[in-house]
C-alpha cells in the first residue's frame, strides 16, 4: 500500500458564466482530462479528485467548506481556465483552512496560431485568469504555493508532488502526539520553547509521562517477546562478538530489546507519533534506550534527545514527507568540528540515537560503556552515513515566533572512530563550512537537527508556507552580509505581519 493512499487532493477549476453553456461544458471536460492526466502520470503520490468548476462566490464557498470538513482532503489545487473575477473567491478563501496550491497551467500546450479565434481566446484565459485569482490570494495574505507549467510537464508535476508530500505531513502533524519522558535537559535553552504556541501554529500536542509508566510497561514484556526481537536483530545487523549468544554483553542486548518492546507498546497505546527521552531520567531502566530510539526512528517515530520535542516533531514530519524515497533521514547533533581547510566539516552523531535509515552499510550491534547517565552499558547500532547532498533543519522558538532554519549540507566519507563507537555522519555545510556554520549560529539554530537526504529546500519552504512560519535557508548562494540583512528585515516583518492581516 502506498503511504499516501488515505489522502486526496481536491482540484477546483475557476470560471464564470459569461461565455455561455458550451464554454461551461468545455471547461469541465478539459478539467477532467487534466486531472486524469495528472493521476495517470504516476508522478504524484496523492490522488487528485476533480471537484467541479466554480462559477460564483456561493460555489467557491461551498467547495472550500466541504474541503475543510473532509478529513481525507489534505489540500486544494485551483486553476482558472477562463477569467474568474476574483471577488467571487473572497468568502471561500476566508473559510479555507487546507493548504492551497495555485496551478498556473493551460489546457492546450501551444498556441494554435492558424486557427485561434476569439471564442478560443475567451475559453483559454489562464494567462490572465490566474493573475486575477493570484491578486486576490496575495491581497488576502493567504499563503500558498504557485506552480507554473504545462500539466503534462514532469517538472511541474514534481513541484506538485513535493507540495502533496508536505500537505500529507502537515495533515499528519495536526493530530501528532509527542510524548516526553522527563523534561528538557536542565538549563538547556535552544531545545525548549512554547508548547502552547506549537499546538496553535504547528498543530501538534506535547504531553509528559513519567518514566515509571514506561517501566511498568517493561515489566509486562516476556522472554518470548524478547527472543523474537533479538532474532530479528540478528537478521538485520552484524553482531560484535560480545553481543552474540554466549558473549559477555549478550544480556545488554536482551535488556535493550525489552526497552524497545516496552517503548513501542507504550507509544502505540497512547497513539503517539513522536517522543523524547532524557538521560537524567532513566530510573528503572537498565540502560539509555539508544537502540530502541534508533529503531523506532526508522519506523517513523519522531525522536528528540534530552527533551527536545521540537526536533522530535520535525523528524516525524520530515520522515512522513519522505516515505518511499530511497536515502533516509535521522535525528543528528553537531558533535565535533574538523578543521581541514576547504574540507572542514562537522561530525554528526549523538550519544547513541542516530537513525539507521542513513547508514551506508549493514549496521553493527555493539555494547560499550557510556559515561553519562549512570546506567548499565547500552546496546547501539554503529555505522557511518551514506555520502551525498541533504538538508539539515531545525525549528527554534524566538519568543514571538517560530523560525525554521534549513542548511543544505554535503555528507562526505567519514573515518572509523574506534574509540567512539556510535553512528555518525560527516558533513560540510553549504556554501562552506565557515559561512554555513556562521549563518546557522546567527539564525539561532540548535545543535540538534532533523536531517534528510531525500528532501530538498523546496519541501521545507512549502512546510513553512503552510505553517505560516519564518524560514531561513542557508545554501550555496548564502553570504553573511545578505543573511544578516534578511534576519533584520524579518524581525520587522514578523512584528508588523499580524497588524497588516
Ligand atoms: Mn543532544
């Protein structure tokens, strides 16, 4: 089953009745053909449903109200076949709460130079109808994505596909429950924030549960449950000698499996999609649940260490967008710098919790002591990441708003770390180590990130539009002086924005 089968995107065509009955019939036929063509292109992850042509304010409002109330509908695509006077869209746009994509396309690909007459002109007026519509959306300060291109063009379809994946993740976030075991790591600022605002702006809900509840779940795990899971581990991973049956740390693998089963059951039982842990709050657990966090991330559970619920949520959202894409995503932390001229890079790792989806080869099960947390030696999957381009993202709370920060990075070949047996990646931020890291720090970015190889900046831009939050992008075009100007301008923009709307 396709991960997005449960969703629909609605296609609404704008027109008016000025051109007569024949035009109405033609508009409808063309819209049906476009929607059929888009669905049959196999380039779109979500099914499009044609919801008819709207010719009046009443029809627009009815269509948008229905979209709001249909859970399966994750967004609306609008297209103006003829001229569609935009005052008729005002009330509907006031109602609309689903993500909006305005598709500036045209039924015919090329101008029929020799046969085009005034009737043809009146019927095929996207060139100015879409501008009239766009004006009203802009005037009403409604966020949306504008995609320009012929509907059979693969590049235009790819932009729609991106928006669909983001719309699905946006829908997923609206009932996302994030469970926190423990609070923030004491005194840490950047991973904290306003959970009430997060629910208003980003949709998800953050709840606390005592670690004792997880311990109680753990007590119900049977030896047979554990044996089944450890067999699975043995199929999926290489095993260090001390982790194999009869090895001196075999029991630590067994205890890690117990924690994983308990954690999964607990999250499922509560209907949670993400969670956080805190190494200072593990009373009753044998070890820091590193392996469990790694494997649950790979299943799509959002994770943030040390109480970092914002990164847990963002990971879930980015994982959701990227379902079915090949290269993977992970929670990561800026660990250590490697100054090496043009190849200066940042080692990405964590105490244990890195998602095996980004591994370049079969991960290795290992058990080693961990100096922090005061618990028994934890099991973990050790690997280095794939190489290639990706995006690192974070959301910070600036007190009056959320800011999404995105950095394009290039993962390069990491070296073995015989004395630091954790999973890791090694990346060079764009446009360079120095500028990328400076811009990230100027933007107030975290040391924790949600990273993906499969997503591009476009996905996160679409997400920021839907959420109505600020986005700061650091890529190959970033210069520090322009970046600082944008930060200063945004301070003013977000102060004034509410007053203008
Ligand atoms: Mn951390």
